[in-house]
């Protein structure tokens, strides 16, 4: 689900192209950090509720539409326009697909058959995928013993979550695979953004607004082809989709902008490790059940993901 700087290390559930500098907000960054953790953690629960009344593509389209509307208002307030240039828009279309349209849709389809808590845990594997891909795609991200150990530990945690020693008994393979593919889509998108849009002259808010707009257009084209209009409007799921878009996509992007501008991307990315914990709200609010291996494996995944973010010490 994600919005980060043009790096490949940490995931977040909104998928923005970058983070701009801004004036220091009045609200302490720790409070905004806690709010961001709550918003992204509850996003998986809102997806689950949304799919109870609407098709996955419809949930994603609504989410993107509401999120784009929030960024449009923010851009209007700051008097910023959309980016210019055909090449920039082409890159934003790819970024919108990899960071928004594809992973948002995959998570929505996944939660038709798996608990929202498990989807949140799968999302936490994004730093692992990002680390593995960056070792191949980015020359500056060289492996260290600690980071490689974190990678191995993280994927051991994934196997624990999935109950590999039991032959994956009782696991919905399709839903879990879709959630893991969604998590993989984020670092692929981050690498693409880093290579194509990192040097753009447009503001990061402008780029993200254009990215979400194009992702919304993509879903607006796809959704009517694969879904039919709902016979009735389910109010609860509709409100969940509205909250998912305005809070989990639009407002979350704006909050993270300020956090990263104020305390830096390393601290800002730490929110990733709180999301699975808060995503466990599905157990309390939706009556979801999990085996003991799920929280244990999640802890191992988060430990491994944290190790992959350890930067090598500079000599001298």
C-alpha cells in the first residue's frame, strides 16, 4: 500500500513518488507518526469491510478517487499544478500502476479469502523484497553481512507465518500469494521511480497527485470491464472505502510528507514496523482467527526487515 521517498527500502501503504520539504508543522512529529501508524494499520481492516459490499476493483477505484481528491485539495491550497511533459506523464503512469493500481487491487482480491491481519503482515515483507531487488538493480545498495542476514531472517519469518513445516495446511494459497505479490509490487515501483523521476523538477506533491490521478484513470477503465454495477449501495462498506481513500491514501501521504521533511526518511520509514501490529485490529473488530505461528512469524519478519535497513558504516 505505499508512499515513500525515491528509495527502495521501506514500504508504506500509499505509493507516492517522493517527499518534499515543508515548513515545520505545529503538531509534534511523534503524534503524527502515531496517527500515520494507526491510519495505515487500519487500512487493511477497511479493505476487508469494503469488499463485503463491493467488488475488489470497485473498492480500489473508490479508494483512489477519494485519495486523489484529497491531494487535489492540497495542491489547490498550495497553488501547485500538475507536472508537465509527456515523458514525465508516461513514467507517472507506470508508477501509478506499480505503486497504486496493482498492489491496491491485489490486496483487495487477497482479502476476499484471507484475514486482514494476515494481509497486513504480508505488507511488512516489502522491505525484504526491496532489499533483494536493490542488490540486483541498484549498484549503490551493496550487500553487507547484517543486511543479508536480515534478508534470510525475514524470509524465514515468512515461512513461519505460512506454516511451512505443516505443508502450508489450512492456508489459502491464492489469497496469500496475491498479498505477497502486492508487497513485491511496491519495491519494483520504487526502483522504477528512483531511476526515472528522482531528478524531476516538479514538486513531489505534484508528482504524487499526477500519479494517483493516472492510477484512478486506469481503474476507471478496468473496473467496468470486469465488474457490474452493484444492485444497491451498502452504506457501511461505502463509508469504509471513503475512509480508506481520504485517510489511508490521501491524508496519509500528506502526513508522511511532513514527518520525512522534519526528521528524515529513516525515521519516517519506521512506521512500516508498526503497521502489522495495528492491522491485528481485525482480530478484535472482525473476529478473525490466527494460529500461533502468525504473530511469531510476523515478529521474525519485522526483525529481518529492520536488519535490511541497517546502513553500512562509513570508513574514516
